[in-house]
């Protein structure tokens, strides 16, 4: 009896696959008839310079085409092989490397992340002993985005970047809430690098680009710039006009989003996912991993359907978003980086995939086009996606202008900074982000942040607004973001910090003033050495190697750090410093600068 039951179950499981294989291929050409008129309308209504599309059915690209221009000024058209940055659509590639490594027996997705990447340290012990690779893959570590840390303070050094994570404060408990985090995909890429002893870039090329015949794809924006069929990056300004912007080199954060590809190449990637991980008869993505990656691991957004009754849940797998689109199971991931947007999607139970790559920053066009094509391919009553988004944008622009007026009304007129402008100059740092310098020249404060030169315009009190010095047709940075920085003072009245709103609305990130260390030789420091009389007490200044030390009776020896102008900060006592007065090449007095006042001692 048990044997018969087993056979019945087996037959039940196999029969859908058998009936599916006998299914007649839908007439997609007929269903797509007239679609290009709609897709060209998206270009006009969404103010997009250009985009490319690929549609996949099982192991075949059944449609691929370019729309608009890859170079608007010179009217160079987009082709199915035009290169675009795909941004975070790269994440599924990074995660899939780990899926391969699991099959190779080199890790398990439920291993602790820190076990495989010792240089990864979280702020609290429970995170170090609790966060798994899987947690990182589905955005449930308790960390919010911290995107400005890598975007404004970029570096190609991954070891340097990953060190910032240990200073990042979680805002929810582990696995409590889904929160998108690029840093955890950087960590995954670095885990792969450590295990394979190959760069993330080499792993992507060898494990995916070569076997999937993605011959036009790369992981370096500089390579893309030199390509004859590469798109230029564009955005839409506040007046809803298309303008060119510079390429952004993600470099260090590459595993989170630095792949550049074309519609035809990405069609092969999607085909492998539709075909159970196979491409041309070879397994590229392990089947067991593929099933997990396209299965719900974390709820993104709960609640009942809002806008459309037949567009339902929103979950996350491993490097993929999961949704129900009008009765069809959808696996997809978008991507955005300066001047480019992407959407890579497939419907596994329908064996259909759609790729949309565009040269517009933060564009809704990718999901609009995907949805238009989905409605056509599934022969559904169309939803006016393009018209709806156009209307929403117009309303959003009106709201933004109102908000701008409200923001301007918050400015307090006719106020003045509390200090001379030169006092605000200095080095400011935050361990979870990085450092930046403010300089004073020609009665103006300047800085360099986010790869952009800026000057500080007084806003009110000790608040300044960052204004771009590179304001031109390509600029899309500081001014548009309306960056305000607020200077804070210590109890001694000196400027000690700046605060800026970074990733979390209504929460400011504080950058504390750092000592700008000036390296002095022993000969330079000798002029300060000696004994000084401080109200009857003898304080001693002496050298320990090339470090100037301070000894006050009854207190420990203090190490000092040179900050220039004969001034030294006490290394372990914030807000305390000593300043020498030098005459004829030798210090005559030393002034102790501290919160409760300044005290001068004369050389004995």
C-alpha cells in the first residue's frame, strides 16, 4: 500500500511538467503587436533619452530592441547591445557566487558571516555571533542603508570600506525588519574573494560572463566609457528636462552594483534562471540555490493590496524581490546609479523574462515598460502604467515646490555666524562614514565632498548650505540635495563638530573635529622641551622618541599631537591643548587651553 501511494505521489508531481511540455507556445508576436508605439510614448512622457529591452521565453531571446538615444546630443541610437550600468541588479550575481560555493562545499548560507570574513566586525557582539550569510543576502541584519557613507566618501579599497561597518548603529533587532543594505553585498563579494582567492570581478567574469556568453558585459565603468556602443548617463532636472551627468565609479562597492551590461547579454542571464540554472545544457546556477533564491526569505511590505487588487505580496529572496503580478509569480530586481536605471525580471512558472535598461537616473520607466510588456505577454486587460506614473510625477513636482517654499520659510533671516569664518575650517570625521576637510580662503569656506567641490553659503546662525562650485550642465549633486551642515561648539566655545542629515530623515549624523596631525622631527620639537612654571608648579615638556610629552605633577604623562602653529592637542583628553609662544627659535611660554579657561606658564 505504501509503495502504491509513493507511485501516485510521484505521478502527481510529474504530470504538470509533462502537460507543460505539450503546451503550445503562445503567439507572442501577435500579443506584442503595436507595443512599440506605447514604448516610444514612454520615452516622451517620462523624458527618457533611451532604453533597451529584451524578452526571453525559456532559453530563447524572442525580442530585443533599442529605443531612443544612447547619446542624445549626437543622436546615436540605443541598440540591444548598448551598454548600461545595471546598478543593484548586480546583487543577484554576487549572491549566486555564494550559491555556487555552497554547492562546492566551501560554505553554508547559514554560516556566521564573520567566520568567513574576519575583517567584518559589527558594533555589538550579538551581531557578530548571530548574523549569517543568509541574513546579509536578504537584508535583515538590523542595519539601515548608510549609503552616503560609500556614495559621498568613496574609495576603491574594500578592506577600508568594510571597516566602517563596525561603527554602524543598528536601528532594529536582527531579523526584525527588512531593510535594504548595500554594505552586506560588499561583504558577500569579499567572502567570495577570500574563499576563491580571486577578485569579485574575476569571479563574475569566470563564473557568469564567460559561460553565459555575456561577451559585452564588464564590471568597470571606465571600460564602459571606452566602448563604442556605450550609453551616456542622464537625469531629469527640476524643470523636467533631460541633462547629462558624469559617470559614477562604484569601484570599491562593486559587489553591490557595478556590473555594466546590455539587453542581449542580460537575456542570457535571465534565461539561465528560467531554465533551472542551465544554459546550453550546462549548470551555471545550482538548482537547489536557485529555488532558495527565488523563494521568500523575508517580508518586505505587509498589508493588503493597495493600488491594484491583483498585485499582491512583496517579499525578498536572496538577491531578488518577489511579488505576485496579476496572478503571475514575479522575481525581479531594479538597479539605480548616477545616470542609469535597470529592471531585470522573470516569471518562473511562465518561463518568461524581461530586461529593461535605461540611461535615466532613478527612472520609473524600467518598471513601466516591464509592466506594459507583461500585460501584453499575458494577454491581460492593460493598466495605463505610463499615464498613471506621469500624473503621479506631476503631482509630486507640485508637492516638491510647496515643500521648497516651506523649507525656505524656516530660514531665519539677518543672522550671523557665531565665529569668524576661519574658525570653522578643519578636519571633520565620523568612523561610520569618513573624513572631509573644510578650508578657508579669500573670506570663503570650501570643501570637497562626494567627488564635488563646494563652497559653504551662510544659511542662518551656525548653519551653512553646501553650494556646488561645478554648477554646469553636467552637475546633479549638492545643490539639488539642499545639503545643510550645522556646526556645533564645545563648552570652551570652540567649534567641535558638524552635523548633516545623511541616510535617515530627521536624524543628523555628527562629524567631530579631528586634529590635523603635523609630523615634526625631533629637531623641530626640541625648541619646546624644558621646565615651565605654572603658578608655583613645575610642568615638564619632554621628548619620547619623536612624540612631545607633557608631565604635570600628580598626573599621568600626556602624549600630544601636533596640529600646527606651535599648538598640540592632548591625545587622550578631548578639548585640551597646549600652545607655545616661540621667540628666537625657543619656546618662552606654554599656554594650557582647556574648558575651564586658559593658563600660561613661563619657561624656568
